[in-house]
């Protein structure tokens, strides 16, 4: 974050964290996104996390679909 990226790619970034720590990381990422207007592209199986995203897509059988 020091280099002020315009895009962050996050693949299951909280998958190995306990629930409390995972929520803290997610909250921090969304706060960072709002404050700096960066784009975060994340991959997750967590429906609760996906519901917090502005735009959602689903990869099904190799095809990216709108939700």
C-alpha cells in the first residue's frame, strides 16, 4: 500500500484467517478502497464478503457471468 497501487488483486485473502481477524482485514481493505479510490479485484467463496462488493461476477464453467 506504500506505493499507492491503483489496483489490488486478492485471491481468497482471508481464507486461512480466523473469523475475527478475517473480518478486520476485509474491513480495512474496504476502508482503504473508499479512502483512496483504488480498485480491488477479489476472488472468494464467501457469499457474505461477495455481497459487500459493488460489482459481482461469477466464474461458471470457464465463463464470467454477471450476478
